[in-house]
């Protein structure tokens, strides 16, 4: 076996140890098709997911909702990590720079915001007055381009933060845009059914590609060799254009509804995934027509003696996930390593897909492939159990989100030392023992302590008068000598101001402390976060740690289920 042709993966569970990442098998795109559902992630407050993007290092997945929120999901456990109010309106586009140092996002109000990798918002620009539908960075990250519903494209200087040129030529709303990975070339799609190529240096339209019969929903250059351009539209088809021939060479069929988005695989240049408005996700291999039985045999323009007049070759899906989502798939994004596909939909759910392991076949008969009714008839999906799992997942995600928000929010300032979270409108006044000393007017046998919290704003002498008149319950009498600890006097307290006859009533000349509150260590019972009562830190429900894959594999090998790697 040489470096280009490797042994195919065998359909047996014992060959799981021989699985390699997609980068190790560049000629075997079929082994990378994500046919297996991994996880469904959803927020506590659900909103349609308009944009899905993996972070450049692949540790997290970023989703942008129609409510203007950023949500980060863990790239390994797929659980909630953090949420951020990023925009005041629906987020329509987001893209990372090639240097992996910046993220720009655009919303329905025409505002573009700049974010660092830690999601610190640096600045924002009012790029358009109408919704921005797509964004793209130039190859050197010095410029970026926007596509807007006002039928224009604008090229902005990233550092200077100003518009350099406005590209006009579309007759209707501009829905998508992309910048060539290596060349000075732009592509845009519009509601006028046209795909246009632009020169970003002078803003001139180079050519217009005709082929679609409805609104263009996505245009995307292939980032490996840069020779192919993929487009999809609301005419239920996607097309592959060869920039060297300036014509379409492949016609991707199979969708029964509008094609809403598409994405290229980061490793395999011949693997393309599309998402439909009915929630279906299809995967195409451009070098395999996969024609259904009874379809006529076709030839590719590359193999034709007359490539200029040969029609585009129909390509049918290599794999279908017919019921991937309940509603339209708005965005898809591949993990940088190419082994996980994330999809965001109008059904408010973000789903993660991966390739099945050797020997796994039950994933092809789940509800995402067959539908809920057919899967329930075959016994591969339980409607009640599925609803229970969904409810438990929602509760777990809500708990994770609540924990994440608590970690992000600073606790309010406390009016009582040592009791976090208890805040009052006004703190207690400074302690003045002369204001509460026994006098002939109030006729009290012992000094009155400071007013409790409900009376903190009251004049101390007025409070003493209310106690003397019986309108307020008097404070408890002082404990007998030697009972309980005596509170230290206030700082800088001058005992010379207290009359001698008052000091004579108290040993040591210090007023007695208030009776300690019930609880452990004097802490009140039932206050969260206080040891000995209420909901302590140890009572919070935490997710169990994920099992180690290495330990699981060793356990299976000890049972004799898997052999060691060759």
C-alpha cells in the first residue's frame, strides 16, 4: 500500500481501533460521510439558529440565534458553556478571520460587530440600513465584504473601519457573498436568480452565471484548490461551477424542497453537504454520480470530447438524512478536523453528526433517517422515551445554562458581612450608644440596641420613644453575667461620653450583644451558600464526568471484544 491508496475500513467492530482521521485518508471521502447523529443541543429559551460556526481550534461550537445571542457549546461533550447577548436583533451572518484572531457578525439592523477570540466586543459599524445576509474576509484579512438586502455589496477596510467601495449590479436583494481563498475574486448570489463574479479592486462585475431559476441562497468557493464554486437556490438544486471553464459541470439533484445552505468538507474537496428547507441533509460525492436505478447514464464534461457543449452531469446523494431537522436547515459547519458536522435549524436545535464506526448499522434506521412513524414501527425509536429524553435534555441544558450564567454574573453587594446575596436599600447607621442609653423619659432598665433592619431609616430617638410607648416590642433583656460572648466595642469608641451610672450596670462597660441566631456557627438557617443550612454548595446537581475512551477500550479488550491495533 502506498500513501494514496490505503486499506478500506472493514465493517466489523473489531476494526474500530484502526479508524483514522479524515486527514489520514484524503482519497477516501466516503469514510467521512456524517451519517450518525451524535447529540442535539438546545437553549433553555429556544430561538431559531441562523448561524453555526466552529471556533478555529475546534474546541467549541458557536451558534447565533434570531434573538441576537451567541451560544457556545463544548466540542467534546456538546453541553452548554456560555451565552452572550451579542446583538439587539437577529444575527444573520458570522465569520472568523483567516488569522483566527477575529470574529465579525452582522445582524438584521445592518450592524457589523467585531469580536476578539474571548468574545470581547471591540467596536461596531453601521454598515447598511437594511439586513445584512452574509459576510466574508479577504485572504489577507485586510478587508471584508457584506451582502445586504439593499441589493449592494460593500467592501470595508478592516483596520481603517470605513467603506472603500460599493458594488452595484444586482436587481434584487443580495443574499450571499464569498471571497476567493487566494485570488482577488468575489462571488455573490441574489434574489434575481443571478450569480455574479466581481473584481474587488475596481468593483467591476466580471461575469454573470445563469443556471438557477429561483433565489440564490448560498455561494461558496472550494478552499483547497480554488477551482470550483458551489451554489444552491430555492429551485431544489445545487450546482458546481468550474472557474476555468466558467460553466456548471455538476448538477446536484435529490432535494424535494428548496436548498437553503451548503458547505464544503475541510479535507476532502469532493465531499459537499447541503441542507434543505424541509430539514433534510444530503451528502454528495462529486466524483460518484450515484444515479438511481433506471436513470440514464451520463458523462462528465471533463470526460467529454466537447466539454463546452456537454450538459452538467447530474449527481445524486451518496447519503441522505431525510429527517435531520423538523424545519429548514439554515447553517452547517464542519469541525476543522473534518470528523463532526454541526447543523443549525429553524426548529431551534443544533445537532451534531459524525461518521459511524465500523460495524455500526443501527444509526441508519433511527428516526433521523426513517422518520418518527417508520422508526417507531420498526422498534428503533420510542415516542414516549424520545420525549422523555428530550425533556431530560432540556432540563439538563437549562441547568447548565443557569450554572454558566451564575458563573458569569458577579454577586450583588451584601449589606451584611459574610452573607453574600443579601442586599438592602440602605445599610444600618453607625452605632451610637448614647442615643439608646436609658433616660428618665424612656424609663428603660437597659440600653436599646440599634434599630433592626426594617427600622434602619428611622431616627434612633424616635425608635426609643416607640419602644417606651409600647408600639414596638422592646428588645430582649441582656443575658446574665458570664452568659455568652461579649461583642467588642465599636472602633474609636469613647467611653468617657457614657455616664458612670450607666456603665455601672454592665460589667466591663460594654453593652451586651444580641442573642445569637439559630444555626451552625451563628449563621442563619436556610440561607443558600452558608454551611450548615439551606442549599449548600455540595447540594447542587452536577453532571457526571465523561468516561475515559482509553479506559473503556481497555475494558473491552479485557473482555475479548476488540483486538489490539496492528
